[in-house]
């Protein structure tokens, strides 16, 4: 290979290497978009509204069959992610989970607990509203088991709760466990597993239309982008560059022969 060719490919390698980390980060990204500090504060505030507290009071009455007395709300919200249809389908770059709700724990004087789930208020941009209340404090308890940097992922079809990190998932709890609790499963393996389970149960499927426990649509503007076009662009660029080099070298050799 000529000196010109070697220098060219060295320069090309440096340029591609500079771009690849960004591509890898994006594609590693079967990750999640966290709520902002403002979103968390708004969700906690929504849980403290009279209507939301009334929901919690009704829940305590149904469970304990008694008036709950004073209700205290936790001062923090716990982001809860739900399994993403795009991830199940195998869409390149789709995060494994999308933010489903922010959980706030309510506690009575007797120590009974319930969880208020706040979600985005479609009628008020930037607003949050409590849509339902569940007995117990699973979200709070399970969030305490997360590894540093992980988030809480819910697979509602099996009532499964996972520790989700960029590398994979660890099952924390499930009504219908499909893997051992505490066992680490790489993200690629988990994607193949949920694809096998739910590919025929995605939004718009007959299963969902019949009322099965399906999937919420991914929020508008959520990050479902793919790094594939970028990688393809790099490949095309390299291929085109190679053609140019070959043409130049052949031209030089032909000129040398003719001189």
C-alpha cells in the first residue's frame, strides 16, 4: 500500500473513531429518560391535592374497614418505568422502559400504607395528576433494593418488578416469575424473552382489543431513535472513500506505465 493510501486510511480511522463512541452511547441506550426535578416535584404536589388524598382515604377504608385518621405523604416521588412496546418489538435504540408513573407513598397513623400513582396530566402541559391508588408500598420497598444507577421497571403482564440498568435486568418480585428472583439477565436476552412473550400483544393487536393486559403507547416525543442510520452513514462514507482511493491509485499507476 502506498504512503498516500496509508495516510488516508489512518485519517479515516481517526475520524470514524471519533464518531463511534457517540454511536455506541446512543445504541447502548436501550435505557430510559428520567423525569426532571420539576416533574418529580409536580407529581409529589399532585399527590397532596385533596382529591388524591380522598382516593387514598377510600383505599384505606376498603382495606382496613375503618376510618384511617391522619394520612401522611412521603416527600419524594419514585419514578416507575413500564415495559416499552418498541423494545419488545425490537425497534433499534428503543429504551427498555418508558416512564409510566411517579409513585408517592401515603401512611396512616396505624402504619398502613398505600401508593398514589401520579401521571402526566394531558389537559395541563407540565402538570401531573393522581389517577389511582394501590394498597401497600411495593414501589417504595422495591426502590430500596435497586443497585446504584438502576431504575424500577414494571412488567405488568406478570406483575413483575425489575432492577433495570443499561446492562440488563434483575427480577426483584413477580406474581408469575419467569426467571429466578435475583438473577441478572443481560438486556439483549431480556429483549428476546419479552419479544417471545408479547410480540403478538402489542398496541393494536387482537389480544389488546380483546381486553388483554397489553401496553401503553410510548409517550409522544419519547426517545425511540436509532443509531442505525448513523452507522450506515459511516459505512457508506468509508466505502465511498475506498472507491476514491482505488481510483486515484489506479490513475497514478496508469500514468506511470504510459510515461
